[in-house]
């Protein structure tokens, strides 16, 4: 319990800041901006799909209806896949949260790796995927675990947009990912308590095997970009290499059974295979870059930052942010389970 509370205490100010930026992006950037650049079958649409997806604060399931809506409005399969890869792997909220507990190197490498992964996946699907035809989709909403409203919101004036930003960031966003963030923190606490110290030292000298182990765990399970951070910290503290931790941060949010089923139905089986191949290949590639090509000091620093997260913090800002985040999470849970059909 102490480990979980300490991680929340360290992350909460950054999470609140991330949720605020997420709301501002939602309120001030119209959805038509994305639609305009994702049409067509060329490389440019794939590039824009990856670029637009990086800062967007949508969770692994919340991205599905958004991407399928773009697909139905003319986005190519490659652009849709690119958007589906980059969006859940990172976002403005998870970038800030990554910086809070893993330091600047991870906060920079994570979105760069997500962008490259999305470009590769989108290009492969445009080049070798199934025949490009738009498939009407109603199943995405059924498969998705989130409750984002899909209609475009229109608020007049700056104050109206700010109200919408606060509502989206601190109500809808927390309803969407709050449960999964809590699950991720609890898993991190359980790993800290029950996994023996230096557990992943068993794989020392065999980085590939440790990455494959992480992939086997990460791909089928649901884990959001923000919720994966405390799990990565806990695993690194037990001996997992930084590169293998990055594999978790990349593959976990981009793949889960919900996204696999929807992609298979809407983009085709061949596109699904290419989607998975690109994620697995790029995650392992970037994992090797981190472990073998970049200065080890960067990630030793990141690990020391992570260790600080399990030490009790007495900062008034951390504690007040944790209290505010707790109230928002309770409100989200109450709204979700008290009115499950209201949204």
C-alpha cells in the first residue's frame, strides 16, 4: 500500500497537468483538422496520422471509435493504423507523467519511438495490407471500454471552451483511464512487494528473452499509456533493463484484445498481422537502441528517479494534488457506475 501511495504522490501533480492539457487540446482543436489531413493513400497521410496521434490524450480503447470515425470519413488504412499506433502509445498526459517518474530521457524517447513505430506500421499497411475499402463499423463502440462522446462539441467564446476543456480533462478523461491507472498502480505495488529483488537478473545476458517475456505479457492485456508507467518503474527496480521497460511502454498500450478484434474486422486480417509485426519489431528495435546504443547513465538516472517514487514525499504540492486526484477518481467512479447509460 505504501508503494502505491508513494507512486500516486509523485505522479499526481503531473497527471493533473496532463489532464488539463488534454482538455485544452480537445476544446480548442476541432476534429475536422484531423479529418482534413488523413485522407488519401500516400505517405503524407501516414505521416500526419502519426504526428496527430502523438499528443492526443486517448487511451487504448478510446482511440478505437475515433480512428474508425476517421476511417469512415475517408482516411486510408495506413493513416488509420498510424493513428491507432501512435495515439495510445503516448499522449500529452503520459509524456508529462513519464517525465515525472522516469526522467527526461524516457519522456523524449517514448514519443519519438511511438512516431517511428506508427510511420512503419502505416506504411506497411498501405503498401502490403488488404484492399483499401471503407468498412462501416458499429462494433468499435461495443468493444471499446471507454465512453467518449463522438459528436463534435461547439462552445462559443474562450470561457465556454475553457469550461469544456476542464470538463473533458477532469471528468471524461478520468472516467476513461482512471480505473486503468489505478489498476496499473496496484499492479506496480504488488510487483514491488511480491517479485523478488533482481528477479529479471535471471535474464541478464539474454536481453532478447526478457523482451519476449514482456511482449507475451503486454500484448493481450489492456494497459493505458499512463497506467503502464508505474508498472515499468516497478519492473526496472526488480532488474528489468530500460530497453525491455520501453518495450512494455510501447507494446502494452498499442495492443490489447479489443484493438486486435476491431482492427481485424475493419482493416482486414493481413493488415492486422502487419500492425502487430510493426509494433513488435519496432518495440524490440527501440529496446535494443536504449540498452546498447544510448548512454547507460541516462537510464541509471531514470531508475534513481523511479526509486525516489517509493520514498515518502512530504511536499504539500504532492499531497494536495493526490487529494484532488483522489476526489476526481471517486467522482469518475461514482458517475460511471451510478449512471452507466447516461453518456
